[in-house]
């Protein structure tokens, strides 16, 4: 399975927002520069994530984006369901119970089980886990004076 650039970029953008959670809104330009994500594409991703209730926009001179929930409350399943949809293992699963081959396809139930297990596993990984995992690469989380 190959996850889209949309998913990779979304996780990276949310990682930046998680680093500054509870401090202040972070601008698109900062996230774009830090994570090397084209600004116009990032705007589209943040709009999608906002629609899903994962991020919120803050208007004004010091505006930007913030996480709508704490990093502990946002998991990878939440993100993938926005960026990839509910069916990511196989296109045949997109038709669900209406799949014309469901009755005789030997792989249908197996693929559903794999997808369910995959989402169940990803639901155990939060943005906080990603922050903790990357502490060794970036050092301690930012302090107030370091916030852009």
C-alpha cells in the first residue's frame, strides 16, 4: 500500500501544529518552510483538516492554524480517514456491501479484515506519540520565545 503525498504532508503539517499546541497559531508560511510543503497545497490540506474538525483557523495579524484537540486526542486513523478515505487497502472495498464480486471473491473478507486491523493499529498512534518519537531528532519541544 502506498499512502498519498496528501497524507504525508498532512501528518507533517499536523506535527508542526502539535509542537506548538496551546501556545499560539502557526502560519501557513512557517509550516510550508519548515516542512517543505508548497503553500498552495498546504492551504488545501489545512482546509480539508479544518472541515474534519482536526484543525481550526485563527484570523488576524497573529493568526494561523491550531489543533482543534490536543495531540493526544488526534490519531493517525483520524488523519487517514480525511486524506485517504475509509477504504485504503483495495479499490474493491470502496463498493462495500454492494461489491458485485463479494459473494465469490476469495480476497474480499480478507481485505476487509486487513483494513480494519490497519485502522485499529493506526488509532493507537497519536500526534503526541509522533512528537515524543521525534524528540531525539529535534531536542526538546519549543519554548515560548522560539515560536514564530
